[in-house]
C-alpha cells in the first residue's frame, strides 16, 4: 500500500502536515496517534488472549480410547446434529 506512494509522495505528505498543523503541534499529534495504535494493539491482544483461554478451558479432556458402546451411542447424536445444520432457516 505504501509502496505505491513513493518517496516524493511521503515528502509531500510531510510538508502538507507541517503546513496544516505547524511544527509545534506535529509532535503532539504523533504521540496521540502512537497512543491510539498502542491501545488498539493492547485491546486486540486482550481479546485474542481471552478467546484462546476460553477455547482451552471449554474443551473437555478427551479420553485416549472410548469404549465401543459409547461410540455407537454417540453416532445417532452426531448424525442428528449434521441434519439440523442442513435445514434451511424458517
């Protein structure tokens, strides 16, 4: 995205920013943008961390080998849930 701007475009943007905001306001503006990006990044990390934590704690421990009767009992339930997923919304 920035590769299409090029060096002359960046120089033009810097000159335009200096004219609009002045040399005294530009550092404050840069700090505000930096804080905003940092808060966004921290919030995204928190959301991803909560999602990872929730997925790890919500999955029950799976046994290594299930008894054959348990597998046969679970088969109709799995078939029913896939059939429910194929239904059209009403």
